[in-house]
C-alpha cells in the first residue's frame, strides 16, 4: 500500500488513480485489506487508508479520484470524482456516485470495488499538455 507522503507527491504531479479508503478503527483490518487488495490487483492504482475523522484533511492533502467510505459523502469535502459508500453489513448494497451519476450495487466485495475503479479509470480525463504560444518573428 502506498504511503501517504508518496500519494501526496503523486497528487501534486497528477499521476495515476488515487483511492482513499476510510473506515473506522473498529474495521481497521477490513480497511487495510481493501487498500492492499486494490494495489495488488490494480498495480496502476495507489491506495491509502484513513479514519473517517481524518477524511476531510486527507482528501484535501491527497486529492484522490475515489473515496471508499462507510459514511455518506459530506458536502464539506473537496470534490472527488467517485464516492463509494460501503456498508458494514454485507447484506446492504454499495452506493456509488461517479461524475454526478448515482447507482447501487448489490455485491459488497472487493470484486465490485475493482469494477468501480475500472470505470473511474475508463472515464478519467486525458491529461492535456499544451505548448506555450510561439512568438512571431
């Protein structure tokens, strides 16, 4: 799993997809396994973990494209392309918001999260590099 300092540097450079997993300490093992599983199965994705109490600060610092959290999206947070509310009860659906579109998924497992990450990667904005205007002679 990427350390938070490395993830923050990548956020500044605009490299790769960054995912922040925020679950309370009672579910720390679940939080860490989700992040590690994402990085093992999607090597181009960098994942970091945090507690919900630190979410606002970490979103501002890491600038993730996707947040996986047990809580609904907070209006006070900096904009995030995708928000995935994972239930702590496996029988409840995952709630997803990606670029203004909302839907639910009945499966609450790592495979479902990976499919959502794939969708975020498929729809990511291409990095556009522009040249400085050339000066006329």
